[in-house]
């Protein structure tokens, strides 16, 4: 790449250069209440035990349920669920509950199933599900809205994930979503295998 193609990016938009990991739908439940929200800022942290990080704004009801229960689920949606991701990411479950007496799952017809280890709902139609136990870090949670979790159970759609690898060929509607801003998503492309350069 030559210098002519380099574009200065405003610092307020710099996160978008890295923000193309899969969008996740974070679900949590506590004391008979449940909620779900979209989060673009989630990432793996460790292999064994597996850990994840996710950013959850202080204003979200999902965060309150997560903090109360100490558990949460990262559901990985696919192209077929772009409208679901946009909807649960831009609506308030608490307001919906107060005004209509329904949660987002009921209001938007989101089918769920029970996880292997947690009570938090897992969303049907996603391509992966990570059940997580909160690893309390009060300073990070309060100061940076950053939540850490240990993955205690995980499942994936075998049509697009097996032998530890994603493979979306022939399943375009199951490709993962990658939120870049303002309701715009990219989808994961085809796999490319890298080779080690020779000395």
C-alpha cells in the first residue's frame, strides 16, 4: 500500500477499524425477568479456562439482570437475524415491560431454548451460544462498562462450525453479522488460509 491510500481517521471513529468482530446478543435473566440486547464490543480473552469480555452500558436492563444473576449468554446471530439484532439493540426491554407488560422475547417473537448450565435464555436461529459466569471486576465494570465472563458451556451450529473452525460456504444466511455503526452490518466473508513465510 502506498501513502496515497492512507486516510487519517478521526479518533472518535478509530474503534470502527477494529469493530468488525461478530455482533453478539447478550441475554440475562434474574428473578423471573429476562432481557436481551445487542453488543458489538465483545471478544475472547483466554483459552483455558475460556474467558470473554463484553461492554455493557450502565443504562441497560440486561446489565442490571446480569449483575444480579452473575451469569449471561453471548448468542452469535447470523445474517438471517439482522433485523433481530438491530431491534434488540435499539429498544428498551425495561420500557417495553412497563408499557406493554411483555419482554423483548415475547414482543418480537424470539424463540429460545434452555442452555446446558444457565437459566438465561439462548436464542434459536443463532449460530453459536456461550454460557458465561460473571467474573466480578467492580472497578472495570463501573469505570469502563467492561464485563468479564468465564465460558462454562458453548454450542455452535454444526452446519457452519465444526472441528474448531467456521466454514460458511453454502450457508450465506448463516454468516455472522459484524456491526460497524448506525445499523450497518458487514457479513463474514470466505475463509483464507495463511502460510508461514520462508526465511
